[in-house]
């Protein structure tokens, strides 16, 4: 992936460290519309969104580099950019430049608060920090979450999700439960509250830090069929797909003898292009499949 707002996201260095270095080396660009910064970073922002980052998280990361943008505005910009890229794709422009995308975006109708027109990349966008108001119901859910009397309800919720959507990653499970209670992300306190409820689940290690939870009636295995990006009607992101599914899909594609396994993999999982980060993941999956077949 090219070095844009976030730099090369395939680096092993933690994201926070990369952002600090970038903030020191690249001054904030205040002389051009802010949406151009978002366009340049669109692939990296999309990758981070797939990794579980919320609009609030992404806005915080941009703010660390002097790009001040309200989470709601950032969310709207990303949607506009996605539509612009889709329009250009239908016109045969499959690798549009920042200028190409910007020209399409600025022709799209936009509305501000109360339905009044707003200028893309205005100074108001750069300084606004407004966030959507939480509802009373969300507040009540958040208050209940950490109370001892609510633990049985949480335990049933954990079991239902694992039985209905498992195998499921611990990080995915915790995030799903957090969002059902009005939280935008799963912080340390949320994880601490849920941890005792996860100890009795059937689990296998997944990567360096995660765990994979299996339904009681299902034995853990190395590979299972890829279930797509929806499981029982519930959407999930690519990074939330467990390795056993990814390995099964890679093995299936390799066994089919297709000319370009990576391109077929991309098509099967609905990705628009093979980024550097995605290619590295595919190469690692292929190596794991090959090593098990030897």
C-alpha cells in the first residue's frame, strides 16, 4: 500500500507509533479541502474499519496528524468516496486518482445540519467535534452492563451468540456484545466484565492474542467451509473471519487449479482489489495450506 496519510500499513510497527512519526514529519495541510486527505487515505481507512475501528477511532487518528474532522462527517465522506469510486468503476476507471475521485465527489449533493447545503472540506468540517447524541435506552444499557445482577443476562447472550454464530473470535464476540449495549468499542473495562463469562466456553488459540470459541455441539477442527461475510443474517468484516475458514477457502481454490488463486480468492470474498496488506495475508495462508499438505 502506498505511503499516504497513514504510511505503509503493512509495517510491523504499532499504529500509534507510526502516527506519531507521521505527525512529526508531515505538517498538517490546511490549504486544501480536507476531503482530499480522506480520499488519499481511503484504502487505509477502509482496512482499519475492517479491523474494528469506529468512525470515532478513525477521527482520533486523523486528529493526531492535524486533520480535524467530526466522526459523523468522516463517516459521510467515506460513504461519498465509496460512491464516487463505484461511479468511476462503471466508467472503466478502475484505479482512479485523488483528482478523479474528488471531481466526482464535489458534484454530489451534500447537506449539512437541518438539510442546508454544506461545502465539502470547509473550515467548519475541520474544527467540528460534534457527536451523535446517545439515547436514554443506550444510557440504561451501559449502566446495567457492569452490574453484578446483570451477569446472568450477559452469560445467556454470550452462549446464544456462540451457538448461533460460532466458531467466533473472542474479539468479535466481545465487540458484538458491547455494541448491543450502546458502546462503540470494547475497551478494557468491558473486556474485564466479560472475561469470567468466557472461561467455560470451548476455545482454541487464534493467532498471538485472540481465541476462537466453538459451539458445544461442534468439535474444533483446523478447517471449516467459508461461510461468507454474513452468518445467519449477521454481517461480519473480513478480519472477523476465523482462520479455519480462510484456510479452507485457500485450500479449495488451490485444489481447483485456477490460473490465479489470489484473484479468485479476492473475487470470492468480495474485495475490490488486492492491496499489499491483503496480498501478504494471502501469501501467509497459502504457505500454511502448503505446509500442512506436505
